[in-house]
C-alpha cells in the first residue's frame, strides 16, 4: 500500500530519537510475556518509521524499502497512551501526540484502526457513546435527590464510563457536590462522548468536524449552561477536554478541573469535612492521564490524608513512576486479556504492600483494576476516590 508522507512532527521526531532504549523498559506493553521483543517497543517502532521514510543504503541498493504492514500497524496500536515513554525520553519527544498522529495517518491511508476500534466509531456516531448503550439512558443514573442548579457555577461532565458502566461513581460525585453546597448541573442527555477513545485510536474526523463533531457539540452545550468551571472525575475526559479540545477548537472560556482538584480545594476551604475514616488500609493508583500527563499527584493524596485516622499507604511505583493499569489508548478494547494482565501486576504490587483496598481517580482505571484483581486471584476491593469521599461526608 502506498502511503502519503509522514506527518511533519512525526518526521522530525524520528530523527530526534536517540535510539537509547530508555523508553523500552518502562512501557507497560512489555510486561506481557509475548510483547517483549524490540518490534513491540517504542524504540523499535520509531526505528521502523525512520527506515520507512528514509531507506538505508543497503535498502536502496536492493531497490526495496521497509513497508507499513498490518503487523506493524498492530504493534503501534499496542500502546496504553500512559506517557511513561515520553517521561523518560532524553530527546523530549511527545510520544503520546506522535502515536496519535501515526494512528491518524494509518486511518487516512486505510490501514487502521484495528477491528474492535472500528466499532467505537459506529457506536459513537449512532448513540454518542462507545458502549453501544441507548443515548436516552445516558442520564438514568442521576439520583432523584441530586440538587441540580438552574444557574450553575460548576458543570459536572460525567463521561461515558460513569454514565453507563460505573454509575455509582457518578452518583457519588453528586453526593459530594451536594454535601459541599455547590451550585452545579450536568449536561445529561446533552452530553456526548468526549471523543477520547476515538482520538487515541486515530479516528479524529468525527471528533473535529466543525458542524457535527463531538468537540463542537460538547463545547456548545457547556456554553449554554453558562458555568464558569467544568469538573470531571474521568481521567480520560480530563485529558481530552484539557489537551485535545484546545488543539481542535482553541482555548475554552471555562476553567477545567479534575474532581480530585476540586474536592481538595473544598476540603482546604472547609466547605467539605470528611467525618468517617477510610474503611480499609488503602493504596492509591495514579491514573496516567491526570498523573504523568498533568502532574495531578498531591491533590488525591491530600484528600486521602484528610480522612480521620487515615490508613493510606504509598505504592512502590507512584507519581511519575506509577505503572499504568493497562486500560488506556484503546488497548483494553482490542486486547482485553493483556490489559487485565497488566492490571493484575498492579494489584499484586498493592497486595504485597499490605493494602486491603486499591483506590484510583478514574472510572476506567477502576474497571480494569477490578478485572486485574480477578486475573491475579486476589481479594482486593477496588474503589474510586470520590466514592470514599461520598461515604465519609454522608
């Protein structure tokens, strides 16, 4: 298949890559026993792209060039978008953006995405969520007791996972906002998928579309509510709204906060008091999309330490060196067994430290870590931080 030229920024960075291999040994994909070879790793994939764009002397003599094969495409999609590779990169290559551009390049040239990723596009177009759930039931989770405001200062962007798969997290978020006396509202049925799973798999056309795109729709609905601040508990939604939306539509008029940042401020301002202690000895897992990507590390830890008689313990791999749960970047959708295996290693790490509960600040992390506990054969309760807060303030 004849491909058009590589995206300019990718072209630049394949030359910037030092081939040092630091990225190889932090990538969560290589934790899978059958994914440790060089061709699955960041360095190998960068090298292949460089040889494709600029064949070596021997390739030219033999009148051949490396190809973009289905096998190579699959290797590029073996990525959780955790950002650990770019954290350790001496050349400061923004690998997350580059892999998304490469995947978009695949899609443009008819070589991607992978089969299960294609279904995401169909579902989001038809039902505005990647789970193939009826759009009409998107706000079915809302408690009747939720004190929604007609003139909100805060807009809670729920996200697809909390709306359809982890509804307790969404309900607990409203319980916390109610307890703090916050004037808030939600988009409800006017909320569409933020576009994260499509962006991570290179399917950006329906996200960016200036007429019917997800960005255009969601920003218009947020603007209608008139809220000055948008909060979300989903790390994927936070990453997309704070990083990708400005790339596609410019800087938004509202302030965006992850819910842990907002709760941390509520506690500091004494608008929210944690009354009950943590139910068990708790270890905290840093979600990649708010941790390594945005440095939101201390806010969730301050919240955990604010519980009476806090029994919070620190994971061995934490903050910038936190190990990915394995769910991001479209990896879980296509390679669920491998994603849950990666999660099982994280659960075992918490277990070895004596933790009785593993807590995160992302519904998708909670989902995959729960699966990881089953794979590990370990009795480990997995919870969202906002749910622990909701139990403590009620």
